[in-house]
């Protein structure tokens, strides 16, 4: 009489074939595919093809590279070629002086194409800090209104209660103006949405005062 199998039979998520996995393979991670070939196809199909930022050739970046903010170039040669391209002219948001940076610094480095120096970056960010404690969420509001996951990426770590409309733009502490974001998504929203909005607000105020 043969030895009884302790594992389980599963259906492959890619090819639909039935396969057997022993307990040692299913204890640490779920067995979704029957082979490495199907596993590669399963994880490959979760992403999408994009165009290289340098040569324009279509390629498939790995999903973990996209989550980390990489995957913009099809090869190391294209990546290094962007760093050898002639510098581009940018205007500092703080001192309004023109400075030169490489295309890689302007597109990949945080604040690379917006500030001419670290000092100007810190001075500009200080303008975004609202004096006093007005229109800030209380501890009760943070405890009652904060959800269990980020509303952007679904993360459950380092959650923060954020104003949809920033305080400098008239955002209030109402429930409709509150959203739960993780720290990473909150910083991305700060750089992509709040900073350009505040820069436009400063320019408009400067024109009125003239």
C-alpha cells in the first residue's frame, strides 16, 4: 500500500492544469502556478509595456521596478545616455534664478529641476507650512476618520489623515475634506499637487500686490 499524500491538488492560474504541491511548498506561500514558466507568465501579465524614455522602444518593466519608481529605460545603455545628454535650463521656484541640470536630475531626482540648491529647497518648503494650529485635524478626528488602508495604493502602513484641499487653499477640517493616505502617497501628493498649486497662488498674490 502506497504512502498517503499530505499535500493538496490545485489548478494552475495560467494553463488550468491540475498539479500537486507538498505541504513544504504551500506552508510559506500559496501555490498559484504549476511551473516556473507559468509563474513567469503570471507575474509578467500583471504589468504593461511602456516606451523607453530615451530611445522610445517598447519594453516590459518588472512590476517591482514600477512600484519603486524605476523602469523608465529599456537598458542600462539608455539610462546612462540620459545622464550624458546636454544639460537643460530650469528656473528655481525660490530665487527665480536660471540653472542647468541634466535631464536625469530634472526627471528622476526629487527637486532636481525645481530648486537650484538645497538652501532654496528648504526656504521654499517653509512657505508651505501654515503658521499656527488652525485648520488642523484633532486627535479625535484622526482616530475616528482615519481608515484602515491608503485610499491611493491600499497600503496599511504609516497611514496619515490628509486634507484633500490644502489648508493654504482654504481647506477645512470637515469629514468631506479628509482622506487617508500612506506616508509615501502623501509625499507624492505634496510634490505633484500641493506645491504647483501653492506656486500659482504665490504668483497670483505677487501680481495683485504690484
